[in-house]
């Protein structure tokens, strides 16, 4: 309780008592004395009555157990129940809470509040810490095992014959066969043009001719030919012959080129050959899955990705450069979509209504528990501290009003007398 207000109430009561006692020793025949005495007397009675009433709320006046005093300690349970009921059922009723919330755009305020908080240093540090924690909590072993199972299912479901047919269709449509043929020609040309290849072809030709046996004139001509062309000349001749053939095969309208490509198509289009190729592809797939530990490879890949992600989120600019702009775009998109905003608002209010419905009774329980943890003296001191000032002013007002009423009554007596 405020010491100043208590002191003021005591002083007002003391003034009335002193005034009343003082007027007893004055000449009672004087009109002003009678007026003053009547006023002080009424003021003293009013002040004492209000002192008794205020004191009786909290304790026995002067420690005397007068009936119907110390009202709050005696009726603590009733007062607590009334206090709880008033707050829970009237001041904070379910409907009043929902009506108040209906006046507030909850989603907009939450979104804007979140956007403002994201820019704070604490939020940036929190974003980095949460991101790092979430990345470290990823179950890499389970992801790798699941990935292996799904890849295995995917590969098992592949129709190799259908895949081969599709690949060959794409090869024919996009003329990849001709591009591959041209690539082989280019590669062959590069090999043939090398000096060591030319010399080797010359050596091989000479050896072949020297072992060739014929009779008569053909043998004489062959020996003359071998004697005229040495290994280098013969290699160069063969090299030029091959290069000329390659150059001719590069021409789109070349008959040999068309014949080679057509033969290749006929071989690839043969159902038996396609079945054999598809079976070989299936065997290769099984060997690959058997020899290559897919789960281990996936685990290594996931660990590298995890380490890169941890380095990324630990950068100072991570939150400001990536997370905050992303969150701001999401928030702006939600705010600009009225239909989505209405759905979110409705959903949030429904959740709050369910939560209030399930937990509203806890308001009274919480208030009751907090009241019960105080003993009588502590609770009275607390209440006097909060409302004692106003109660003491009741005493002051009682003394002043009593004084004025006493003057009024004295005036009435004087008029009637």
C-alpha cells in the first residue's frame, strides 16, 4: 500500500478528531463553534466508519474478532472462484477472444512480423544454425539404401529391347549412324597418315608379296614389281590408295558409302541381331549392378553433397543472400494472392478456435493455482499494494464528506431552531 495515501487518510482522521476535541473547549453558544463542532463530529464519524469498513475487508479492526470482519481471508475460496469465473467466463470468454481475434488480420501480421525479424542478426545466426543442424541430421545411410533400391527397380523395369528400338530410331532419324561413320573415317584417316603406320603397311605388303608364289610370267612380273617398289614406296602407295578410298566414302552420294550404311542398317534391323544386342545390354546391366557397389557410391556422393552444403550454410552471406530473399518472395507471393491469404486466415482461425476450445478451462486453473500459492498475509499485502491507495482515499473522502454533511445538518438545525 502507498505510504503517502495511508498517511493522508490518517491525517484526515486526526484532523477531524482534533477539531472535534478542540471545539469542546470553546464557547458552545457561538454559532460558528456549533457549526464547526457538528462538521468535525460528522467527519470523525464518517472517517472512523470508513476506516472500519476498509480494515474489515482484510483483517479484524484492532485485532478484535468482530463478526463480519476480515472478509477476504474468511471468504477466500468464494472470492477466488468469483474472480476466476469473472475472468474466465466474462472478461476472457471464448467468444470474446474469438471476436477480438476476428478484428486482427493474423496471417498478414505474422508474415510481416516474420519478414521484419528475418533481417535481424539473431535471426540470421539462427537460420544458419538451424540449417546446419538439419543438414547434419539427414539420414544419409537410409537415403543411400533407398536410392539403391529405387535405382535397382528402375533398371529392372527397363525393357532393353524397347530401349534398343528407341535408340536405333533416334539414330536413324538424327543420322547419328552417318556421323559415327564419318567419325570412323576421320579416325582412320588420322591413323593412316602417320608415318609409322605407312611404313608398317609397306613392310607387311613386301612380306606378303615375297611369300606369294606363282608360275611363269606372273612370277617374273611379281618379282620385278617387288624389286622396283621398296617398303617405303609400297607403304606410300597403299597409304594413298586408302586415303583416296576414305575421301570417296565421305561423299554423301558415294555408292560405296551408301552400300556400307545400308549393310549396317540391315544387320541392325535383323530381329535376331537386335535380340542378341538387347540380351547383351541386359547382361551388361546386371554385371554393372553386381560389380559396382551402388549403395557405397551413393553414400560417398551424399557425403560430398552434405559437406558442400555445410560449407555453404556456414558462409556469412548465406542467410542474407539466399534464405531471406527466398522467404521474402514467398511472403510477397502469399500477400498478393488474396484467395490463398483468405484460406490461410480461415485455417489459422479454425486452429486457434480448436486450441481455445480445448484449453480455455486452463485459464481458470492457472489463475486459481497462482492465487493458491499465496498465504493470507501475502495475498492481503498484494491486494493492499494494488488497491490500497484507492481504499485509503475512501477514508479521506468519508471524513471530508462527513464534515460537509455535518455542516449541512448544523445549518438545518439552525434554520429549524
